[in-house]
C-alpha cells in the first residue's frame, strides 16, 4: 500500500484514488466524475479543510495502475472491524470471470436480451466491475449500457458508496459516460428477498446472481445479530455455520425462472456438520448444478479453502449434478478445460457428501462396505485441552522436568504432578514418540476414580515449585476462554485425562497417512489417538497401523477428507472411522511393517475389496499434483 495513503484516514482513500483517476479522463469526463453523486459522497467524508488539502496532494503523486488496483485500495479502505465482521475480501479476476461465464453460458445471452446480474454481498464492487466488463465484451455493447443491467446490495453504506464510485470511474474511462448500475444499502440476510428485488426494480428476479459471500463464522458476530439470524434461519443454521450458508440457501429466491447463481464459497460445505441442513435442502430441491472444488489450492490470500457452486431454482426430475476436484493450482485456462463428471443425487447422504469421479466414489464405497469398520475396532479420541499449554507443558532436561513461568523464571517441576506428554503436531516422520515426549503438569487426584482436581492447599504442599510456576501464570489462566473449570490451576477442560497404551497417534492434518506407535500411558494433544478396543475382532495394533499407512487409506483420505494448503488431508475421527479393515490374515503383524505398493500383499487386499490396482493408482494420480 502507498505510504502516503497510510498517512490519512482510510475512509478517504477512495477520494484520493478517484481524484488521481481524473488524470486519465477527458475534460468532459473529469467534469462528470467531479460532479457525480458517487464522488460527492466520498468527498463528504472529509471533516476538515486540511484533510481535503492533504488528500489532493497525495492524489497528485498516486499512480493508480488500473481499475483492479483501484478496487483493491477501495476494499482495503474499509476498517479492519468491518472487514472481519462482514468478510470483505478481494476476489481474483479469473474467479469472477469464470463464475460470470458459466452462468451466462448456462442461460444463453444476447445483445437483444442483456441479462441482469446481481451481487447481494457486493462490497466495493469487484463482481459488478467484472460483470460490466464481461457483458460489454461478450455482447459488444458499451460499458455504460452493460452497467444498466448490473445490481448490487451490501449492508455497509461505505462499501456501497465505494462501489458506485468504482463503476463510475470504469465507465467514464471506457465510454465517457457515468455508470447506470443500481447499488443499494440493505441487509440482504434479514430483509425479505422480495423486498430487495422490488427495491432494485426487478420484482420477478434476476438472470444471474454472482457473488463471494462473507465466510464469517457465527461466533464472530455480535450476539444480538447472531440471535436474529438463528431465529430467522433456524432450518439452515446449526453449529459453527458461516454467513455464506445463508446466502447459498437464499440464492434461488433471487432468480427468475431461467436464472443461475454462482458462488465462490468454503468447500467444507460438503462435509461440515453445520451444513447438514443445507445439504438436505439441495438434495430435496435438486437445485445444485455444478461444483468445481479447489481442494487445498489457495485462491485468496487467506486461510480459506474454496469451491465454485452453481445453483438454480431446482427441478425434482433432475438426477445428477456436475463435479470436478482440481489437482493443480487453478487458473482461468485450466478451470475452463476441466472435464466434469456426473454425481447422482440418489447416492448422497446429507450427513457428509462423498464427491469425486465415479472411479473414486466406487473405491470409497468398497473401502467403507467390505471388512470391519475402523470405528468398531479402535477407540478414537482427541487429546487434552489445557487452553494454555505454555503454563502446563514441561521440558525434560537431565531426567528433571523444567518449565518457564509467566514471570520468565525457569523452575524445576516436581515429578509427582507430571505425566508423560506428546504434542502430536511436532512428531516428525521416522522419529519415535519417545524421542519427542515432554511432560505435562497434572493436577488431578488419581487415588479417586473420578479424578477430581486436587485442592489448592494440597498443590502448594506437595509441589511448592509447581504451585509457584502455575501462580506465575494465574492471570493468564483466569482469562482462558471456554474453560469449564472453577480451579484456576486446572486444565481448561476435562477430556482425555487418561490415555492407556499401546496406542497410535495421528496428526489432525498430514500430507499422507502416518500413524505413530506410543507404547506408554502418556497423554497427548494436537491430534488423535487410536486405542484397540477389548472387542477388537482380533486385530493387533501393528496390523491396524500397516493398513492405515497403506495406499488404500491414502486414496480414501484424498477423496473424503477436508484438505488444507500443502496437500494436507484431515485425519480427524469423523474422517477416518468409517474406513474398513481387511481380514487380519491379509495384514502384516509386526511393528513398522508396510504394505508395499504393487506387492502381493497389496494385490490380495485389493482383491478382497473388489478394487483393481489400476483403479487405486488412477484415484491417487487424479488427486495428487502432476
């Protein structure tokens, strides 16, 4: 960001950019922009003459490269609080163009019937600028004529003003005419859709809805607004849902009889518990047309994993929708070139959708329906939750436990209150659990089966160093959010207070299935443990480990799990518990045994599941980068 821009109030950035933009325009267009309501609106943000003079000075030296550069500055001019609360984020051009192109190709467009395009969460107008450009270039009409069919809504008045100004700047540069787009400030979630459409002058609906809705989670919203949303959208909202789910559910209401809606939205909408009701709605209405999943490949400069979703008003007779999962970083060219496959609605379960090629889904179904389900054989648990690890975790040095206090002092911690502990996220391939073990302060009374927290007096008496250490963290411990404990010196939550060995550890996210053997009763965090149940069907922990690290499990995880950047799959309980183990007789039974690719052992297991090795390899290659 330009250093001079940083020296003035962010709300004035659009004024500076627009003033700089005047230099690109003809004299007539300069006059039009200077007198346009959009320019006068941002000019009205100036409170002092000195602010105006400074803005003008900065504008003289500011180089605005193009309309997209201006759009980025406009987006960044919104306060951090607004961006967090409303999810304002810059959308790349190739995403906007593909959404518009797909929607317009679906409905068929011509200069005789220019489609109406709406963004109900328009922010500073990125999709609207894209729509004007696309319609103009596709239909051979002027930018200002194309803008007359472009509509926007946003809850934030400042963003709406920015959007109007941005469109005026675009149209004046290209045509010498002001934009004719209609942008209104309105809460598009709590205002009835019919009221929004009437306000926009399109009571029968729009042809195209194209948007990047806010990915804001419910817990990040003010309590009063949160309650209004959960009350108004009771059937859709559950758990930790995002605002995007409501926009997705509402989308068909904005459309006319031929209309199409295109979204870029989080791709966990197909697997998350909070989106179960939305998936049920799509299965019932059969209004999902197409999904392009970007998997772990980043689209935004943010930790969001996304997909494109296209919807219409639905058709009960519809049997399938189209799907494709990318195996390389997306560009406009390669997403145009994908070959979609059909997904039958009849094969979906709303609890969690399994999406993939017919080959991949067939493989997953076989791995889930032959043999013994993993969840029957092992108990899968999350680790401890102290809610302030640095106060409880100890290092092991020369057979003694030490910990750094909140006061910066290093103390020796009495072993009577320490358990062996593993931070699974820190385990490295090839290392043993014992190499990475630390200690964790354990303030529970093991002489009582209910494991109550020991009294503060007892803590002070039996472990004075430990007490002094925890006391140095007391202020931080009292501030823990989400703690269910009254005792300030106890862990934040009572979970996984015991963890009998032997057991397997898995990271929450990993680049391939890797399971670490822990022979001890040590505790853990930042991952999951798998402990063989008493009624384990006869499987040994070595056999389970061998299968879970095989190519069968890797293929299963690639198709069914949530992924993050770097091609890391999720190995949480709900993503692994339904895979099935083949008979024990097909599995090796010694520690660190592996089912080698192409080995006779792998072939026998493949035959048991009814899987061809070619099918397994095809699935792996289609989900891993070329």
